C-alpha cells in the first residue's frame, strides 16, 4: 500500500466566500456568477445548502473586471 496524502477539498458557503474575497461583491453576485457559469467557480449542494469549492475563489479575483459585474 502506498502512503499518499489525501487531497481534501474545502467547501465554503457563499457568505464565507464573500468574506474571503479581496474585492467587494454581494452574495447575490456570487450566486449569479455560479448560475451563469462565470469565473470558474465550482459549486454544489451539500445538505440542501449551496457551497463553493474554496480553491476556485482565486480564479474569481484574477479574472474579475469590475466593468463586467
């Protein structure tokens, strides 16, 4: 058996995502981005709650242009 570390993915709520982003966005903006498939956000449902894969957040920051919000 090989000894490899498990790659654990962190899933966060939309509220947590908004708090972690260095640019000001609302929860409704993040939801719209998810619905429209923008910025490479990886999202899903867990226990009925919409969650975002935390490692997809930097893509939002790098690709976001305030003029396209």
